[in-house]
């Protein structure tokens, strides 16, 4: 039930608002990637040292998802979103003012910790969308998130050359405060379905992972795709800077070639409805594996690199839209905790990929980075393609979303989830 003393916007307008929220808040996680070279020069440290910045941000993000997102199943998500927007503004200000590389890494971790807003607004969008397909709603919100990620790389790279890398974090701080004001006026209130003690919420997350084979399959394979994604985007900064000698503006603009991923997110949300969950999950992972074959000659050929970015982002973001859509066919009272399972493993994977990608670049160059990414993608394909268990078949893993009947699935899985807390 929606409670609001203001006029409540229609479902499509709310979905658009929450897609915009995902864009602006998700952008904070990737602001630092195009800035590694210029920030390293300003702070007088080697560029590889600041490879710890995106790693710290992703680890903080994973921690925020694990510790804060479960509260969305027990508290008003609107209040959580507003609080995190305001708190992340403070973390952005700390990044802008950091006097040393060590303090920048710490501030980046705190920024990640306070930035899991997209993981709260996705289930909120599904709840407010009424009878619309959850996969389509998630695809729309995620398309907004991807636009924010791509725009953040372009905006941060260009602004860094105009006004310095600190100005990027300062402007993002102002945007976060403005977003909080807009959401305070426009976002409706949706009371939580069930008030659950915080300790019980946290304890139920690993039980969800342990008791549902489909949740394990989706989240583990998604984490491995995250390793591939993190290794690429961290190493790409070094490749474009050291091999191609591009400045931060071009590094940021390079992210725009992956805009096809935004279109893929919306389209991929329909795959599970049309082709069945198993095939829908496998297809984008296979695309990421193909992408690394395209990227291999990208170490010396910019056209191969450009094509590989497009293919990799289509596969990565398509995988995320499909997997979230499939998870959201389970009980709605579990959505925030299911998002916690998904994104904790996803961003731990990205953090690990950022770290391993930096190490691979330093010791083996671009071929070593490609080996890391390809191995992670093939491992994800193996996990997603393992034979299904009887529990997965009973819950319609091989069926289309529309054929199995959402209410039937929700009843079965929801009862198990409720037993898990």
C-alpha cells in the first residue's frame, strides 16, 4: 500500500524517476576510473597505486549492499534512499578534499559503502509498477543506471581536464544533494511488507543463498561476470593512457562506445519471458566470453578494442537485467535480500576483477588481462550451465516466466523464504 500526502505519480513516471535516481547514484561508483592518471600525478604516486581506488569503492559498495540493502524489506525504502543520498554527498566531499592517496582510498571505500541506492530503488520500482513485468521494470531502471555509468566516465574525464579531478567529486556532491531534495518531494512512501529485526534480516540472506539452488546459480555466475567486467574497465584506463597515450577526456569518452549496453538492458529484460530463464541467463554470459576474443587484438588495434567494449557491455549488462528479473519473480517480501545476494557477489567480483586486472596489467600486459577476463566468463558459463536440480525444476528454472504463473512461483518460494526469516 502506497502512503503519501502528496499526489502520487503514475507507475511509469515513478519508474522513470527511479531510473534517473539509479543513473545519478550509480555514477558515483565509477567516477574515479577515468581520474586515476591525473589523480596519481597530483598526489605524486604511481598510477598503479591508485588502482586501489576503484577496488576500495567496489568493496565498500559490496559491504553497503550486504549491510544496508536488506533493510529495504523491513523499513520504508523512501527514507533509506533519502538518507543514503545525503550521506553519499558527504563521502563525495571527502574524496574531493582528500590530501593523500591513502585518504582518497579510505574516502572511496566510504563512498561505495553509502551508495547502494540502485539496489533499493529496483525493488521499489517493481512494487510501484503494479502488474507490469518485473523483468521489464528492472530493465528500465537498469538502463538508467547504465546511462549514468557511461555518462559518469565521460563527465568525470572531461571535467577533470577542465577543472581538475577534485572538481569532479565536488560537482557530484552537489548533484547528490539536489537529488535528495527532488526525491523528498516526489517519491511516494511504500511501507515495508513486514517489520523484521535487523539481525534476523542479515541472518536470512545467507540462508536464502544456501536453500535456493537457483539463487546460488544466478549469483555465483553473476559474480564471475563481475570479475570479467572489473578487470576490463580498470585495465582499460592503463591501456588507453600508456599504450595509446590518451588523456582523461578520451578515456571518459571511450565509455560512450558501450552505450549499446543500455539498449541491451531493456531488451534483455524480456528474454526470460520469451525464451525461458535458463537460456536467458546463459545467452548474455556467452556474449561476454565472445567479447574477450574480440578484445585480444585490442592491445594494438583501437578498432578491435572499440568493438570489444560494445560486445562486453552488452553481455555484462544484459546478464544483470536478466538475472535480476528472474530473481524478482520470487516472493516480493524477499526482493531486497535477493538484491543483496546478487549485488554482494557481483561487486565483490568486480572488486576482485579490478585488483586482479591491475596485477595482470603490471605483470603481463594486455594479454594477461584478456586471459583473466576470458577465464572468468567461461567459469560463469560453466556455473550457469550446470545440470538443474530437482528444486530448480520444481520452481520452473527451465520455463518461461509467463508460463509458470508468477503467483504459483511466489507462493512456493515465498514460503521457504519466510521460513528463512
